[in-house]
């Protein structure tokens, strides 16, 4: 039987591979996350404006707000934008961002209040490319 840490590590590697395919940037698992609190799950040596938290679970209908709070801490520590990438069993990968990130990316004025949106990994990569 595979333990939760192994499932999480495999998911992080899978997301790193997919991000490389979409963005052309090498990502790797942040192994320091096990020793230091509030670090993001994936890191890169290239400029990347997001702190990424990856989560995978077997059941449920959507992400846990606790996950979002976790990536908020990481993003604040790293002075980056928060990005939650998650997958529920037998469902496509989803990405959660704050709507202000999307609005500002395309030249609008921020709403100033948290409004979370879910999107596909491909849509997230489009936004990331615009910010890079």
C-alpha cells in the first residue's frame, strides 16, 4: 500500500512534468518543505511568479480551504502569488487562484477582496505565461 507522502510526492513530480511541457521551465520538488514550515511544493531556478502548493486526495467534491490557507502562507513568505494545484481521484487537475491575479494580469484593477476561482492547468499556464 502506498502512503500519503508517496502519493503527494508522485503528484508533485507529475505536476512538475506538466508545467515543463506547458511553460518550458524546469520545476522540481522542494525537499526543504519537510524540514521548514510554509515552503512551496515546487520550485524552479527560473523566474516564476507563483508559490505552488500541490494536493491530491481520493474523495471530495473540491479543494479544502485549509489548502488555500497553506499556500497563502508560502506565497507571503516568498513574496509570490498563491497557486493551489489539486486533483481528486479520477478527476482532472484543477488550479485555484485569486481573481485579482487574473484581473491584474490582463490590465484591470484588483477587487481587493479574496475571490477564488478554479481553472484547468492549461488556463493557469496561459496566465503564468502572461505574467512571465
